[in-house]
C-alpha cells in the first residue's frame, strides 16, 4: 500500500514538472532569485518539506525501535536466568502412607 502511494505521488510530481516549465522569480526576505523554473521551485519545496517532516519522524521511529529492542532483550534475559534457589523442600507426610 505504501509503495502504491509513493508511485502515485511520483507520477503527480512528474506530470506537474512537465507541465510547469515557465520561469518565475523567487523572493525570500532579502534574497531574490530570478528566472527559476517553477517546477524546480516546487520540487525544492517538496524535498525540503519531506526532509523537515521525515527526519524527525525517522529519529522518533529509531528511538521507539531501540526501546522496544531493549525491553525485549530484558524479557528474554529474565526468562533465561534460572530461578533463585529456595529453601530445601520438606518431606511430605501423607496420612495412611505408613508413617507411624
């Protein structure tokens, strides 16, 4: 499903790029860039947005995986360690078993 969404977005971006080739002027605060193709501006904005959203999400996912891995390892270690030796078991006395 994720691959299908990526393919659809890629096709839409390609169509947008091919249809918008006119030159535009980009102004940001004190900077001014003249005669830049509109498709380049849009692709740059898309890439910057993906990076600004994707990197923090990737870091959060990495942290969650690390925590889950640590918890799983601690559970496995708890299951692998033998139980602590307790007091010796007392012999059982059953009635009628010849204990006179």
